[in-house]
C-alpha cells in the first residue's frame, strides 16, 4: 500500500510544500509514481521521513541529514541509538531549564548578590531578572515575597549550588515516578511533592499546603511551565499538579 503526498503530509504534520522540497533536493524521493506522475510513498519512504524529522528536531541541517542517512554502514538501529543519545542530552538541558525557571518564579531572585562569573556558573544564559516585572506584579505585595527576598540576599555561590542540586534531585525523582507509572496520588509521589514544598520552605519562604497547591496550578495552567515540563514527559505538568493537590489534601 502506498500513500499520496497529501496523506503523508497530514500523517507527519508537515506541509506538502516541505515534501516537494525534500524531493527536489533528493533527501526524500518517493519510491513510486502513478501513471499520471503523482508521488506515492511506501513504508520505506515513511521510515526515512521519520528519521529526517527526528534529526530536524535535533537541529541538524538538511545537508547533514542526507549524509547521515545515506552513509553505507549505518542501519536503522544505529540511527535510533544515536537519536536516543541526542534526545537524552536535550532532555537533560530542558530539565536544567525547568530548574532555572522555578527558581526565578518561586524564589523571586531579582537581586542575587553574585558576581557575573558566579551567576554564569549557576544560571548559564538564563536571566532571572528578566522576570522581575511579572514577579513584582503578581507577588510583590505578599509576605512570602519579602521573606524570600530577605533570604536570597544572603546566599553565596555555594548556597545556590546546593539549592540547585536539591531541586534537580526532586525533579529527577518526579520524572522517574511518572515514567514508572506511579499514580500521582500514591504515597511515593505525594512524598516527592512534600519534598518540593519543604524545599521551598527551607530556601525561600514558608510554603503552606494551600500556597503549594497554587504553585501546582501554576505548573499546569501557565503555558511556559506546562510546555517545559511536558517536553520531558507528556502530561508531566498535570501529573505534578495532581501530586501537589493530593499531598495538600492529606
């Protein structure tokens, strides 16, 4: 069975024009054509398209993708193993971005007393002060904001490194629980949520169960948080919210 170019475009979530371009540059040439000259794609063509789209997602230029796919000593398993490694590295980077964004929103880290070198080592290219206007608008009037500001003003680079490692460990355990199929309201996952609440209380402000519930809502309703969490595992933001709510109820 073969598919038309329109069917393939719809199936892959790309445009017909993109498929035309791939054919023009000999990156993906359909195996057959009808007597009228219309392109028809086979299962083999769809497999190659899948590999192309995966490499594109990883940021490879089309010329490089062609060279990778046409290498004579590379089979499908090799491609999958390479893509798995690259996607794992990308997920680790996204995981770090999650930690950075959480620190900015939760801790209101607007005036961090670190040198530029220390800031670069801890935050990378993430700039917490870019969130200053939003943080002040949403939480500037609260006691939690004042308490957090007072605490973070005293933190050293070593403090920030300990904070970061602790936050990353919590997120690692959450992701592992989600991948293992643990229910969000199971004791193990609620304990992860409780560790998160204790982390906030220890480093930033006294986070009550009700305040923590509001943070859980933020993760599932703010598109920035939702997209970042779900990039690691589909539905992770909603899963975290459920765990936090369940922990707040008990």
